[in-house]
């Protein structure tokens, strides 16, 4: 199931100029009638978003180097510059980091949907 979802998303995004470099899926099982009859497989979280995937602009891809992105990597990169020990609560993000991240997510949305918000 993971491969089917990924392949469909990868192909759709690639046609719109985005490489989905990696992603995650979370599945669960509905209650079945016992161990011999497990429940139906269900997808239980967001799928193929800038929070759950790495989106790279295909026209800027260079093998072996860090990639520009339309995902939360910008926030990760900022957090790596801090002395935060990565235990909750996380640090407050500066307004410019929030604004740049929002702009990256919006650009991904517009590339994928062909629509402006």
C-alpha cells in the first residue's frame, strides 16, 4: 500500500516540477474479529504534505548536494543553529522563519494544484 500511494504521489508531483525525496505513511488496523481476522488497513495521518515529506524543486536538483526545498527543512536548519537540547517545549520561531516556511508551503501548494490561495 505504501508503494502504491508513494508512486501515485511521486508521479503527480513530478509532473508539476516537484521531487518527493522521502515521505512517511502511518497505518492502523480497524478492529477485527480476532487474531485470525484482522481489521481493514486504514491510513491514519496526513499524506504527502510538506510536513510529512521532503519536496524538492526538480529544476534545481543537483545530485550529491543539499537541496532547496518546499518543506519543513528550513525550520530544521534554523533549529540546528540553536543550542536547544531538542526536548519540549521547543523554542519560539522568529517571525521571519515562520514567514519563509509559510511561503515555501504556499509555493508547493500552488505548484501541486495550479491554484493561488
